[in-house]
C-alpha cells in the first residue's frame, strides 16, 4: 500500500475548517483564535503532520536542501567529509541529498542533473577521477546554481574551494621514505586530469630533487579510476616489479590505491616493508591494526566537509551575488608506522 502523508486538506476536512484557516493556525497567525489553533495543532501532532517540502520550495523558491556529489560514499574520506557536511546542514536547517559518481564521468553528469532537478539550493562537489569535461558543471553554475568544490576541485570554476595541502602532504610522505633509507621510490597516483594528482606528484618530485635523487618517470604511474578498479593497480605494480628499476618503496596517492597495493602484495607474497616500503593517503580508521600497520597521510576530512558546507550555505543565503571566493587549504597529518620502517 502506498504511503500518503496527511495534508492540510485532510486536517481541514476532519475538523470542519477551511484549508486557509488550518494553514494560518499552523503558522501561528494572530487571525486565528487560540482555541482553533490548539485543535489544529493537537490533531496535526497526533497524526504526524509535516509540511510538504516540495510545496514549500515552490512557494519560497528554496528547498532547504543541499546536494553532495562524491565518487564513493563507502570511501572513508568521503564518509567522514559527509559527516562534517551534515553537522553544519543540520545546524542550519538544511537536508542533505547524497549522490555518488563511482569514478564515472557519465554517472557524474547524470547525478548533477538529478540534483538540480530536485531543486536543491546548492551542490557540494568532488569531481570523479574520469572527469575532464566540465561543461555540465559550468552550465549549472552559470545558470545560478551555487557550487562549492572540495578535495577534487575544478580549477577553472570561480567559486569557493576546500582542499588539503596536497603538495606538502606528498612531499613529507616521500621525504619520510627517503630518510628511512629507500632509494627507488615509486609514485602511484589517481587520474592525471585532477589538480589534486598534479599537486601530489609535484610534491613527490620536489622531495626527490631536494635530496639530489633522480626523478624517474618510469616510477610514476596513474590509475584513471583512482584505484577503484583493482586491475588498474595490479597492472601498475606488475610493471613496476618486472622492470629493471624495481622500486624499493611506493608512495600511493589515494585511499583505494593504497589498500589495493596491500591486497596485491599479500596475494603475491611481497613482504612489506622488507621487500617494499609503503606509505599512502588513507583515512581508514583501522590502518594501525593492519599487519604491518600502515603509514598514512591522513586528511582532515570532517573539517573539510564542515568548511565546504559553511561556504555553500553562505552563498545560498547571501542577499547579493558572491564574487569574492575563498581557497581554503588545510594541513594533512603524517602517521609513521611499520609499513615504511627504516630499510635494513
């Protein structure tokens, strides 16, 4: 049986009142007597009446909801970011509608169009690793849809952006490996389309050059789907380990790449860190419980989500067009554990 929520018309019919009287009573209008208000409110409470959000949005031209589009909700970074987003949204009286691209450009376009069709007041966006065409995003933004980018941003979009200090995070991770005695350090990154990828690879290269170590392009590889497809990571590692310049450590630039490297090493009986050191970007809570415990760059995902939501809601509620935009850059945390222990 289809659920049907109680409406103002239903209340009016039962209580023998006009719909306008019920509507005014629910809005606590001075035009309605206290006795009638009490009758209406009591019946509404007993029957779990809730205002129709679609009707309200049509009337007020606002839905009090924001859309969130990420690559994968199950990714620990994004789940933590969504917690931060929802903490702000709840405090400000907004609902959150979540969609995921699964690192697929067409799915991302469809999700953006769906969120817009649901009349969300704004969108928080972290683009997929496959996105190199921003025409749909630019079109929605150009037609007045407030959009704030976080983590994976669209550099050409003039809006607020919230990111981690990718360059410094990758620099520190690579420098940690160098200081622990690793000589041939590979870098496995997400899609080269992403500015986040460029920043992390640049940080990796700068650490090598600062230590007078050669940057070997054969030890830099990209995964178009950000490591979500295991076979991508498997192929990269197979190529690395079959080459004449086999790496003795790897710096992984995303959560999925990091965990799939560990899966590959376990399957191939490659012992970490004695056969290959590993450090990666990851917000998984259980990395310290793995064997070996995993050295990671941990991003402030909750804070990123919270700050992005605050900026989006400020855009939505601004009485004037917003022309001054913030680029918020937050520091990452380097957690040194067994997987990158000093080379013997």
